[in-house]
C-alpha cells in the first residue's frame, strides 16, 4: 500500500489522508463526483482506503456475458457493502469487431441484482457497448461517476460486484478482449 498520490493504473490500493492532503482529497472527490467521508477508516491515523480490481474478459466470456455475468470483486462480508467509485473499460480489438444491437449496455451491479437498463440496483449502468466493442481499433472508455442508486440494504450488503450486460441475445461474433478496472471502497453499514 502506498500513500496518495499514486498512479491509479498501477495501484492495487492507496490511502487518502484527508488531514495532510485536504486539497488533493477534495480534488479527487470533485473529479469522481463522490463524498469519501463515509469510506471506512484504514491503515490507522484517519486514513481512508480505496481499492482497485481489474479483470480481462475474453471473447468467449463477452459472448456469454448476457447469461453469465462475471465477478470483479468478491463479497466484503456481513455488515459491509462495496461502493464503486470509478470504472475504466479498455477494449483490445482483434478482428472481427462485435456487432452490437440497440440498448445493449455493459453494467456493474451487485451479485443477484439485475444488469438490465432501467433498474436502480446498478452502478455504471446504461453505458452502451456501441462505440466500445464494435470498434476496429483499441478503445479506452471511462464513463465518469457511478450512477446514483437507492434500494433496500439487502441488495448491497455482502454482495460481490459483477460485470454484466443487457440485451436480447448473446453476441455471436467478435474476438477482442475487454479489461474492466474498478476503483471502489468497502463501506461498513450501520
């Protein structure tokens, strides 16, 4: 573990020390559109811990993602929930590109939740796969902040975070890979 500022691309986790780096923490909160004051204390001394996880989805996994979502972060334990803060998608093109239908989106959601558009229990929802997986070149996409979500606590408590998609049928073509990197925190529920 290293103290902020550490490059997010290589950090597995890092500390935000609000006491000694208030301007930097405020800049991160502003850039991500979040308030990190409710993130659990870690590392001692009033520091807050952010974590990252990455997974590279193969062409075979992408072609079955509608019916078989993939876990990106394991469940945190009873009395805790995972709070996604930022997500980056990196598509590596391998011919041919995927053919994407209308309203087919890639979503981050709690295990047991619903990856389909219009449901409240999603983060980074409604991000169309069009413009990402149908390209004939490598693409990096950072969709901004997580979607706001309000629902019963049991939907989020002790649930893994999943990568899934909406749509009406599995994709049948395409050979590229998709790396999903997620910055998140573990929140202790009251």
